[in-house]
C-alpha cells in the first residue's frame, strides 16, 4: 500500500477544526491522505452494493465491525423490538422474579391489541386464559406474537409503559445509547427508536450472555391453542445457516432484518434497515452474511495497533502525535469494480497537549464514490507532554493567522 503526501488548501472554519482528509486536503503536514489506487491486485473497487439505506456487518468471533452504512441513524425497529422484549423478560427470569412456569392472564387489552381481533401476528391466546411464561416466550420469538409481548409486559410490570421503562434501563446498561422503547411489540410510535448500531450490540449481547435464548430463534414451529405456526422470520428459510434473530417492516422505513449465522467457525451478525422490498431484504442479508454469494471479498487494510497517520498537536513538546488503529480495519469489497476506494482520516485538531497514549481522537473512514462505508476509531500512539511557554505562544500565533485565512 502506497502512502501519498500532498499539501493542502487551508480550511476556512473559525469554530470547527475537524479535518476531512482526502487527496489534496490536509493542514500543514500533520495528516496523511491515503489513496488506495492499487488496493488490490485486481482493479480497486467501490462500495458494497446493497439496496438497504442502512446496514452493518459485525464479526462476533473477533469482536470487530466489518461494514457500516448509516448505522447510527435513528429508525423504527418495528418487529425487531421483540428481541429487546425477550431479553428483558430473560433478565426477570435470571433475577428469580418469575419462573418459566409462572402464568400470566390474558387481558382484554392484550387480546384486542395483539390478538386475533387485531389481525396482527399472534399466538391466539384466549381472552382471560392464563399462559405460562415459557409458552409466551415461544410465542413471542417463534410466532412473533404481539399478544405474547403485551401479556408478558403487563404480567411483569403492570403495563406496557412500565415494561418499556425496564427495556430502556436494560438497553442503556448494555451499551445501547441511542435507543428508546415505548412498547414491547414494536407498534408505530414516533418516540420508539433505535439504530442498527444498537441492534448489533443487542444481538452480540444475546450471543454472548443468552445462548439458550438464542437457540429459540431458530425453532421451526410452535403450537398454542391447537394452532401450529411456522417461524415468522422468513429469513430462517431463505438463508441457509441463519439461526436468528428477526425480520421487520414499517410503512415509513420499509423492510428490516437482524440476522446471525456461523460461517466456517466464525459467527457474524448483520443488520439492515429500509430495504425497498422483501426480495431486496433477502438479497441484502445474503450479500452481507454470505459474501461469496455476490462475489465480494473481505479485505483487511490494517491490523490492530498499526500506524495510520499523524495529527497536529497544539501546545506540546512535539508538533505531531501518531494515530493508530484501535482494532483491525477490514470491510467487504467488490474486487471486480473499477472505481477507487479511499481511506480518509478525520479528527478534531490541532489536538491540545497534554496527550495520553490511547486517547480516542479521530476515525479512519473507508470511502467509495464519496460514501463512507466503514469507520474505525483512531487512538493516539504515545504521550505528548505540555510544551514550554515559547512553543505554546508560537502555536497560538499560528492558530491566529490560520483563522484569518
């Protein structure tokens, strides 16, 4: 991989010193803009072609993000909400608040809103009957039953609203910082939001901490009230080896999915949102989880701890600090396309001293056709102590003249 050094026109921003480093644009000589004109032996490629407006691919085995597209954009999780509902119930089971044999009564609200009268996915729980938690969980997961979700919420917390508060507490505790749940079903609500990044965190949590729960998602069918229904997640049958987690749809945002499978001893998690059609959803998930299906290739650009660039330092004993990868940098590419990939370093700078090694100060972006298809955190590679008074004065003077122009 060749590293090119080019001079830059000054960025005329007085309040924001974020540097967008593409060929021909960097301040002083602090940052490398790396152009992957010969990334592969074959012609360099462009972004992974998927119809979904947002997508992620996570290597659970290596705990590393492989592909990201609009993963932090807020979206309606719709039916995928039920994974959060299942995990919240599971916590109550672990705490001993309930047992699998505990029964909850089917309220009129649960029956009318999530049962047969509502004409939504349901387990057909009879009004005023009592259903064990274990069967409600099977209904929730396998049949995507809305009545099961509401019955569990009311049984555990008294109401859907109270249960949603428990969902949000749990979500925050496992790192889902951008999610807000208002109900256990995923029914439309403008305040019911999450991101693909958070859904990926949730899936990884289940894989790591709830293996028994994970196993339920691949059950082929479940019978309740003498009615047998096949697994309501169509991707279980569309994608060989898929064993979780769900598929969803919202009128405003289209088709979504959250899936996982084991490929050659390594487990991956993929999430997509806003695919235009059901067929596009299947194709997108296959593209991410089965890259050979679309002729794609997983390409690694950097190993963990590799030096990527340098950043300008303000008021330090050194004028620059090295930037290194915090994790391996790899993403899916199409090796047969002619367009170029680029790597771009973005950071808020100059970075004020003192600086500690390992500080998160920026990110490395993989671009294609000016789209960011992947982001990786960059950290400082060493300590930089505060400089003397004269050095800081020169830095301040440099900043003054920089702002003028």
